[in-house]
C-alpha cells in the first residue's frame, strides 16, 4: 500500500519496539505542548497494544507489524497534528486532510475529547502506511 499524500515518495521509518526515541522526541517539543503530546502518546500506547515506534522527519510514528504505520504525531509551535493514515475509512472521519486524515490539537482539553480516543481505536483496525 502506498502512503497517501505527500509522503508517497518517502521510505517509511524503521520500526522499533523501544519507546525511548519517542520519549526523547517528546522532550524536544515546545514546553507548552509537552502535556498535550505526553497525553496523546500515553493514550495511543494504552489504546493500541503491541505497538512499534519510530521518529523520522521530526515526527513520531506508531504502528503495528500487521498493519504498518497507523498514526503520525507532529508537534508544531502552537498545535499538534495527529495524522491517521487510514483516517478516510473512519466513522466519523477526522476533520482535516484527504486520504490520510488528521486533527489539529491545541490544548489538553482538545486532546481529551472522546472522538480522539475513537479515532485511535479505529486506527488499530485498518491498514496504514507500509
């Protein structure tokens, strides 16, 4: 399966069962966003057992061996984008993007919204980026 969108020409990151790279990446995010990123990271890890991890292109990746990369997390200056590679198949779809769908999260309150957990749960049921 090709990667949707602009990443189609890029080689996927190498998976690891070690979360240390993402933990280090989290420490390098903007201090005001660290609680948001930490919450999302914990929610993803709690919701999807057996994850593999990677950091590439200053982005955190979460995936499963049988499905490929499911979620990409990107921290900017004032928001975090949570990208779902199979998001177009979700019900409801995350609000932004085409093919790969994403949500822009600016606060811990937004990160705790029930639909964020629902999208993470759905990500584990669909093939992602391989």
